[in-house]
C-alpha cells in the first residue's frame, strides 16, 4: 500500500507566507509610486518642451516678439493664459481650448487654489479642467502685463517677458518662458505640501517643471518669501527674481 506523505500548509506556515508577501508589497509600493511620479514628470517635461517650441516659432514669425495678449488690465489671468491663442497653429489641433487637450494638461495637476469668502481654499479638481485657466496646467511668463495691480502699489513692469523680443533677453538660459501654473505662486503638484490648506497655499522651494527662453526644460525649486506687498496683496513667486542659488529668473533684463 502506498503512503501519501503530502500534507497542507500549517497555519504558521501560511502566516509566514502572508508576512513575506506583505513585506514585499511594502517594499514595492514606494518603488511603483516613484516610477509613476517620474512618468508624470516626463510627460510634463515633454508638454512644456513642445509648447516652448511653439512659442519660439511664433516669435520667429512675429518680429522676434513673444506673445502679448490684450485685455490683461481687466483680467490678470490673461497675462499667463492668453498666450495659447497665439500659438494654436504652431502646436497642432490639440491646442483647442478643451479639457481634452492633453498637450496642456500636466498629469500631476490634480488640485488648485482659489479664494472663497476672503480665504484661500484648495479645490480638488485639475486646473486644466477649468475655463478660467483656459483649460491649461501651464502659464506664460507674462507678469509684466499685470498693470491692473498698479492701483494697489504693485509695479510688475520688471517681471515677465510678454511682448519682448527674444534677442533682447539678456540671459535666455535662466529666463522663464512657460511653466507649470503652480510655479507662479508657488506650490507644487509633484511634491505638494500637506495638508492642502490656506497655510500651505504658497511655500518656499516648491518644486516645479519650468521651460526657458533658450528651449531647455528643468525640474527646479522656486523661491518664495512670506511677505505682504500691501495690506491686500501677498507676494507671489513671479513678482521678484530669486536670490543667488536658484536656477531661474523672471525678468528678461
């Protein structure tokens, strides 16, 4: 008679196997998370590289001048979003203003800040799905057009390069051309500061993807200082050039 020596797992052995699987899962999840984050950054880098190229092609056909949208005195957001109307024919049919235009949608863009009842609040929606942002995750370095802030004692004439000729920009390697919208405040979609709250709506060294006048794109930290320009206006990152140690500048001079 044959004796069957086969037996099932004991409870202890099953627990050991489950424990090993749990450990492997815990080790693999951060790796998978980092891989996904890098993939999102790569897509965003490529988007900005293509948009940057479209703006520079527009400038080539426009007397070397960067986009200068109208209506910024009454709508400050146009200083940053109005460039899209100038470059549609240079980046293809995907440039149509729609949440479906992937070229203008950063895959890490999952929230934005707005004001409600005098408070800064986080909206758990992508900025590129909002009409006020012209369905874009990316903004143009056009702060010099925000002359409507002059009435509040804020002079941004030395910030931004809207309407400037490319050849007049003194340092195209470090001068911002177009960047993630979060860069201008700043906050970060790639390394957000938690919780998403009024206190964290702006913070120093937020990391963002930025493209420059010379065409290159980088993932860099953005300088910000917690300063009130007036009793009604808080300083934004795009309103001053950073101190030494940062790899960008807003002014073309």
